[in-house]
C-alpha cells in the first residue's frame, strides 16, 4: 500500500537524520575511525583488487562461458552424488590462495551455472580457510595443533554447513534439480584439455602472483616466493599460448601484447605490478576485439566485476570504520575486543566468531592478528574460532553473498558460520 511505502521512506529518513545528528564528528576516536576506514580501502584497492580480484573475475568468466551448465550440474548440482560433490567442493580451495572476498566471483559463477546450494556453500566456506600457504603458516607461527585443527574444522564444517543449508532450502533445491534434469552433458565444441589448460593457467597466475613471504629465508615456500614473479610470468606465457590454441587469436596480436608486457617488465624491474597491469589490459583488449566466445568471456568477467566490486568496496569501508586495520583502531576500542576473547569460555568463543564474521581479513593477515591477540591473553579456543570464522566470512562478502543467493540464505549462512565456529572453538579449547 502507498502509505506503507511512504512510512518506510520516512523511517529511513528519520534514521539517517538521527545518525547524522548524534554523529560524534570531530572527536579523536571518530576521526581515527574514518581515517582507518579509508586507509583500509586504499590498501585494498592497491594490494588486493589488482592481484587477487581481477584474475578471479577472469576465472569466473571462464567458468561461466566455457564450462557448461550440464557439467557443473553433474558434479556439483542438486542431482550430483552427494559425497563426491561435497568432497570436491570442500577441498578444492587448497590450490587457491584467496580470502573471503576473492572466493566470491568463483562462488557466484559456479552457483550461476547450476551448482547445488550445499556444495557451493561448502566451497565458499572452506576455500579461504584451507589454502596451502595459510595452513603452513598457521602451523609454523601459531602451532602445529592449531594448524591441524584449522584443516579439520574448515573441511568438516564446510560440509556440515553445506548440508544444513541444502536441507533448510530443500524445496528450492528440489525445484532447481527438476529444472536441471534436462541438461545434457556438454558436446565437444571445445576439447576438454583446452578448457583445463586455459583454466589452470589463470588459476596459477592467481596463486603465484599472491604468494606471500613465509617469514623464513629457507625452504620450498621461500623459494617459490623469491621467484614468484618469474613463475607468474611463465604461466602468463602459458596463457598466451592458450589464447592462440583455444580462442584462435592471431599469433601476431599475442606477440604484440606479450612484447608490451616484457618491455614494461624490463623498464620497471622493481615494480612487477606495472607489467601485471599491462598484461591485464592486453588480455582485455585481445579478447574484446575477438568475436564469439572470447568477447563473451570478457562480458561475463565484466558482469561479475560490476556485481561484486562496488559491494566489496562499501563493505571494506564500513569494516575499517567499525573495526579498524591491523595497524589502527576503528570506532570500537581495541581493548574491548582483547578483553572479550580471553580464556576459552562460551562467551569468548562466541564473541570471537562474531568479530571474525564481520572483520575483513586479507589472505594470511589473520595469522599475525591472532598471534598478537594470543600474546594479550586470547584463549586457543577463540583463536581457532577466529581462524574459521574470519577468512570464511566478512562484512564485505556478506553484501555480495546477499546479491547472489538472497537475504534468507545469506542470513542462514552467517548464523551457521558463527555457530559452527563457536562450537569448534569450544571443543578445541576444552581438549
């Protein structure tokens, strides 16, 4: 009714007015929180969007265009064999060095192409928590037991959360299964090896471009980090070959684009991000001017970019304002957080799960944060709780998940993550 609509408008206007009226602008705490919000957003734009999200958007575009709906429905859809679907979804994140935001384009893409809600949620939850480098650093810095507990908790609870979500929304899943019943397996328009070649090239570019310093100057992980841009360049050349073989782009066009990247790398040897930008620009231009599936790939990549990136930016800004950054406090005082996660009580674990669910953690940053909290009295139970809730969820990704699966499913997912993370912390803390 018209009066309800007007009443709703009035309510929001009143709420905004009261917020502005009582805003503590000018106080040191408020000004610091605003500064931290934009500091986090600036860091996110410089360090995370370019190396993490943009490759992830291109990977999501590959899934949407080149991997058929029938294939995803067969392996991850509502009609798929459950144990295979959940096993694949819960462990596939091990090769992706991604955080709760970077996993979103991949989640949105497989869900859009027909993945069942349960396996898609299992992938969304476990992906950021079980990448290999994060597990190794957790075990090395926070202790072997906590590293093992993180692996077990992430995999087991991803399956449990996925199963519960599928059960709660089983009517909708049944309807999707009926709609997918007529999907045929893909015809061999493109050889499967070509699709895998293209997909793996992009995935390895994403993984090695974001390979973090393991904190030691020896071992395989350090060696990979030391040569990570050379390894990334190698897979960039592999991608160039995929464009020629798979998308039939003229070799001389690929040569021009590759030459521009190499020349830029020679001119700026200490700034690898610059040739990385040139490589992204060259890839975008090449597939934009190539008709057919190549242009469609760019279109799907742009679809996920415009759907996800603005919501992530807004979420990062709000998270920075409320909770600050690793180097500064937000509007919520830090000592409140430290005091509330001490010991292994139910309240400490529950608060750790709430804090982790709303705080934004980039890949691997949760480890030094938890290390600092442990030094200030945080219990081991809440530490595991934060490890399971933090990387798997954040305020920015809540906004994006809502745009993909709707309000009810998003709320159910958030509640389940908080509950499961709390339970895991309680169990681990009591051992």
